């Protein structure tokens, strides 16, 4: 039996607006938004009610679910805590080649392009107009902010965050849970667990791994 195209969204912040609009554009019926902040309960996002705490998702096992929280470590924590049917959402205005592998819980926003044989892990965010060229590999919980560009055969490890407009030249690697600042040009491998910024990107402040 084909699973119903019904979904619950976890998180009611700004990122959730884009996730919900993406889901709706892709033909999903978004039944509820859940958030642990009581002040959000009773509000609506694009006609979808914010119904209550995240734990309420466990009472909707029939529904698909997606975590609409921009913080990579928070998405990992929730994905580990909640056993839900994580769905993958691709905006109809994104271009994703048929050979691309997309993990559960991953969202691809409008204007994004993912080229042949790229592999994208679970709960990844490919934000507005980001591009991923051929044979790139993105680990679980990674995130490309709007307009980030990966040339071919780039590796982005688990939980890494690439800020708005980052560019990465072919074959380079950004290590796990690293943050790359907006506008950076990555022209060398960047280790895990650091902050890197600038053109060319250099390691700046040491960051603790989650
Ligand atoms: C890199 C980043 C994480 C650093 O954040 P932070 O630790 O709060 O840094 P601060 O704002 O305190 O700035 C520290 C210094 O780094 C510089 N800096 C900050 N971001 C920079 C960037 N992207 N490129 C170059 N320099 C940067 C600041 O000018 C400042 O320099 P100074 O010490 O000479 O004054 C952040 O600035 C950034 O670029 N985030 C990306 C955000 C983004 O793309 N979000 C997308 C959401 S969808």
C-alpha cells in the first residue's frame, strides 16, 4: 500500500515556514506543527495549526514526519529520540537528478540543484538555490545555507554547516560538525569541529563537537 502523503512538522520557527511551504508545494498534506514552546501553541503557519509539544508526534504513527529545525545538533538529537516515519521533501522547483540518493528526513528547497551521483544523507538541509555537483557526498545532519555551492566530488561530513554563499572547489572535504562562515571559499580540506571563514577559508575559532 502506498503510504499517505500526510506529514507532521517538528519545529515552528522561521525554518519551518520554508519546510512547510516546500511540503505543500510538493503535494504533501501538512496536518500539524509541533513545538515545545507553549507560546507557539494555537498559532498557525500557512493554515497549519501548531498543536502542542514535539512528543505528540508519537501519537501520530500513521503520519510521516520531518524535523524543521535549522540547528544541526538539535535535528540529530530529535532524530535519535523519536522513532517516526521520516519523509524526504523536494520542492518542485528544485532539480534533482534521478541518480541522486537522498536520505530520510532530508529537505531540498526551491532553486536547489543536485547533480548526478551525489549522495545526501539523512536529515540534511539543502537550502534555497544551493547547488551540489556530481559525486558529492553529504553526511547526515549536514546543512547547505542558501546559495552555497559545492563543485564536483566534494565531501561534507556529518553535521557540517556551510553558511550563505559558501563555495567549495572540487574534491575538498569539510569535516564533521564544522561551521563554515557566510561567503567563504573553501580551497583546502577543513578539519572537523572548527569554525572556518574567509576567502580563502581559514580555521578561526575552535568549536566543541556536540
Ligand atoms: C562565521 C560565523 C558562524 C561566526 O559567528 P560568530 O562566532 O558569532 O562571529 P562574530 O559575529 O562574533 O564575528 C567574529 C569575527 O569574525 C568576523 N566574521 C564573522 N563572520 C564572518 C564571515 N562569514 N566571513 C568573514 N569574517 C567573518 C567578524 O567580522 C568578526 O571580526 P572582528 O573580530 O575582526 O570584528 C557567522 O558570522 C556566519 O558567517 N554564519 C553564517 C550564517 C548563515 O549563513 N546562516 C544561514 C541560515 S539559513
